[in-house]
């Protein structure tokens, strides 16, 4: 048994990396985690420099010996050979370090000549009857159903499933302050059980081996139940937020909805008897006559918090992007203007250490600024003062509109919102590393909104377009705006008030 060093963050906002030892077998997971950190790349650079110096010293000694003993080797020839060897070695190690730091995923070749791959599925397997359970048939837990959670209405443009609560969403829309508890480093999500741990490692290998981006950043998870969260919104307690890493989410939320299988190199066809079903670990239980998603907080699943916001420009147009093909999650789908997950650093950079709603808004604004190209930074590099100022200005015109649990991703918690930008549509550019402002963006709809209620017609127009495939968080964020827009005709005074509130923020205030 050897330690696996897991990057979990340190005090200087991730610029210095702290490692936490866990007694597990030496594995690819260890290398993936270390290769994802800036500290590992520094280690490689020092290692390569040391090796290069050793080679220089070795050949220098040999050359000196030949020159001193004068055994017939021409001085000029020996010198030329010596420097050629040094040059070749130097180039090799420099190139090796460059490739290793830029492409940190392909650590080991496929085992026994086979490629390991994974695919997401829309059903889970359980012992007993029925042997397979469709994700579309899973219901919210009894606790969360009592809090108003039900299935998100399905549309043809999005094939995934979620649970939403209109009551909770309306509370969030008008929430002013939600106290946040102390953030702690919680459990390690690579299982202590040998069988599951091996499968998680294999899944991680399959998921990131061909991707250009796989940085193991420190994230935030929701550590409270829905009931506790509602109490915190109502000023009766606080919401618990905990640290996790991005890879924790991959080996739980993503792994437990997937099947692993082997193929021949460069082939997608599974080899016979090679499939390994990980959905047996999906957090669902048979309760009250139905299969139900485990209530938050889930102890065996990362549940890091996702966030998405829909941007409406200064000239009142809706911004939608297309996710690039190299992204690990949601490749080639249409996504919200700003979409991602809450970083641990967001709580510090936002200046709202104990106020949850403000941190959510900052996270949404950060993702929006990154994906529209308003700010640019490299992973593991802290935001500058000017960048934080820019993000805060965007967060000031961002509103949290709702929440959902992503059924296809083991109930991952997600917040959605809307942002009013102080830029016109033509001034918006997508970050090419993340998204593209493709033909369909403009081109999704040329309609300018005069009021929030107009988004209903916009949404209908977009849904009639062919080849439009929404990422679920994008659909949930737009659908929530459409729901609020429908409140204009509501006889419920509170709902009508919510429409007036958001409409004024987005279209009437100067």
C-alpha cells in the first residue's frame, strides 16, 4: 500500500497546493491528481533539470577522460559529438516536459492493447424487481417531495431529467440573505472499498484520457438538507457548505450513471463481456412503492454545486452559447451564457464569507465573465483585483431565480439565475477555450425583448429550430424565466409581485 496524494487546496487560494494522504493502492488516480496541479509541473521541471545536469556531468567526464588520455580521438570531433548529445538530450527533456504539462491526462497506455471507455445511460440496475429502473421513473425522496419537488417538464430538445420546486424557487428569487456555515474539508470520495475504488479509477481514466482540459479544482458542495436550506432562507439557521474537488464529482456524480467497457484502439464498439455497470452505486432507494433519489446531503456522492445564468444584453437580446467538443461534460450542447460550478475561491473573492446568495451570484458572474471573454485567466491562478471588480459589477445585476436537482447526474444540486449585462449583443464574444458564439446564437432568435413576458415567445421560437440540443442547466434556467414570465397573468399576488420585481430589474431600471 502506498499513499495517494490528493490535491485539496491550501490557504493562499489555491496558489499553493496542499496534499492530503490517503492510504490506497498506487494507481493512475494518484498521477492524475498530481498532474492536475501546478506544483506537479514545477516538480517535473526541477526533475528534468536535475536529469539534464546529470547527463551533462556524465558526458563531460567521459569527454575529459578521452581528452586527457589522448587515446586517438580527434578533439574537434569529440567536442562536436559531445555537444550534439547534450543538445539532443536537452531538446528531448524540454519537449517531454512541455507535452507533460500541456497534456496531463494520457498517463499510461491502454491495458493489454485495449481502450477503456465510458458512456452515460438512462437507466440504473438494481437487485430484485424491476431489474432495470429508467431515470425518468425515479421520483424525489419523500422529504423533498413534501417540500414541493416534482419532475421538470420534459421537452424534445433536452433528454435529461431534473426535480424542481416552484415554492423553493420563489423563495430564492426574493431571498436577501442566507447565512452560510463554516466550510470544512469533508470525506474523501474515492471509495475505501477496493472493488468500487478500482472502478472509480478506471472511470476517471476513461473520462479524461482524450480531453484537453481536466484541472482538479477545489469546489463547494451542499452539505444541508432541503429542509435546512429552506429554514436558512427564512432566517432560521444556516446552510452548510463543504469542500470537494472536481475529480470527486467525476468519480461519483458522473461515474454512478455510467457503464465502463473496453474496445479495440480507435474503435467505439464494446468488446464481448467487457461492460462494467456502475449504476448500481447510483443514490436511489425503493421507498413508498417507488424508486426515489436520495435526499440531500448525500454522503457517498460529491454533489458539488452547479450554477448557470442566462444573460440579457443591454439591447435586450438573450445570449446562448455552444459548448466546445473538448469539454468533459456537455460537449456540443447549447449552454447558458455562464455555466459551471462553484469554486472554493468564490467565497473569498466575493467578499461574502458567510452569505450564501452573494457567493452564488459571484460564481454565476465569474462563469459568465470567463465564458464571454470579459476576463481571462489560467487554472490555479488567482483573480486579480481588477478582475474581481469586474465580476462584482456583473454580480450586482445577477439574480438567483431557482434551483434543481439533476437526476441524470445523481441528483447534483444546481442553481439558475439571470444577468443583465451592460453590453450590447454584438460586444459579446465567447471564450473559444470554453464555448463558441455559433451561428445559432444570433441566430437562435433575432428577437429583442421589450419585457420579461416576451421570453415566452422567444423560447417557443427557439424550440422550433432543428438541431438545437440543450444542456439541462440551460433548459432549466430558461424554463424558469418562462415560468416567471407567466406570472404576469397570475391571480396569485405573490407570483405577480415576483414578475414585477424581476421585470423591473431587467427592463425598467436604468
